[in-house]
C-alpha cells in the first residue's frame, strides 16, 4: 500500500489509497474489514491497569495510570478519526513530526515520549535498543560515539505512522504488544519548558517561538501569551509541541494506550516496562558523559530542581490559569489541581 504523510497543524495522516475516487466505494473487502476492526477496537475502550497487569503477568503495572478518554472533546476527536477513516482510509492522528510514537518490533513495544518528559533520555534508550542486537542488550557497553548518539535521538527509528493502515491496526489490536506513553504534571512541564527556552537558553529556537513571548519574559507574561496563542481549532490546542497540551500528542485522539507512565514516577514506571519487555539491564549502565551513570541520574536531579521552584513561580492566580489552560491534561492523566509537593 502507498503510504503518504500529509502534515497539517501537526496532524499526521496515513493513506492506503484504497478508495475509488470516482465511485467513492471501497476497492476491496479488506478495507471494510479494517474499518470494522477499528470500530471494535474503540468499543473495547481503555482497560484498567489491573487488567493490563493481569494480561502481561506483571504486577507492577498495577501502580501505573491509564488514559481517561471520557471527555467530550476527546470523544469528539475519536469520532472524527473513525469517520475520516471510513470515508478516506486515512488514519488521522495527532502526532508530533519531530517526535512521533515509535515501535520496537523485537520487543513488541509501542512507546510515545513527549517534550520535557525526559524525551531525550527515553528516545536515547529507544535508539540503544533498536541498534543493539537482542542477544547483546544485557552486556553491550556503549562507546563514547554511541553515548553521543543517544543524546541526539530524534528523527531516528521506526515510527508507527510509517506503517500501512493494515499494519497499524494489526499492531494496536495485537494483545501481545505493549502500548505506553509517558506524560508529566502540566505545572512542572510548563515551568521546565519556560525556564529552559525563555530564561536559560541563549536564544529562543525557531521551533519553540510562542507569539508575543520574548527572551526573559516574566512567567506571568508568558502564560498570558500561551492563553492568547492557545485558541483551539476543532478542540485542538494550537501551540508548539513543548507547550501544547499532551493530550494532543501521541495519537491519543485515535489510540488506546495500555498504560500511562508518569515523569513523577519515571524510574519505577520505566523499570516496570523494561522488566516486562526484557531489557531492564540496559537502564543500569553506559549512560552519561563517561558511561558510568544510569539512564535516570540526570532526570532525577532535574526533577527535584523544578519541584523546588514551583512555589517561587506559581501564585494562586497563575496556578488556576494554568490548570484551565491544560485542564484536559489534568483530567486525562489523573493529575490533581494542587501543586506537586
């Protein structure tokens, strides 16, 4: 099947070219079967973490979150995906072009990482796994060149949406595959991105620009810019990916991930995933400048620093405004209104 990628408002389309454009009819029965499988997939809904733990015989999955899709905007987006697929055989998913969800066929793992959610480290882990033969993953010691590559992991690997619609539906309906996305509390994710690119960075990268915001703008002023720029189109937040709502990434508008890993419990969740998929040893060595760190060391340090800064930057008013701006994220991923401790 011909696979065409059309980027519009960071939405990625997958096309199998199976509709007769003259008659508007399906070209063969298999396309109707694909549609029916997608309908059944949505009807199953999101399973509980205890059900996922039981299916994979992995008790630690019980501690993880699942995606809450019971919101009118999310339900509307999923209905649009289904209707669009029925009409055109396109799978219309909200993914980020620079960092779409990836697949590891040898491990039957489909994983999505998000900017400011340890994405460099998690994508670096992905690159290490996809480039290391399965038999060597437990004891291969990355070279300096390898470690440098793990720090530049974007645009590399096998993206789910480079598969045909048939292959995608095979993957997302196969109960032996694990589908997991990693997210972060919107309060800390926003503050981390603001400090990194509008305070610490020498200049604002072109792909991080928020209209009206400038270098060293106050946090309150920056939130005001987000509120103006974040006007939704058909329910989709129109912001650069670092400041966009996480619910508008990873194809959440059309995919049921088994589990949601959280930045706040990242080491626990990643170790649980790795243990289930058979690559836990790769987390423990070969990371950092000298190769003597775990994949988590730098993440844990940065996480503690941001949490300590929360009450310096968030007034009650700003907390309320950010909650309203990212309300879908708070609800979909189970984060409370209160600031993290």
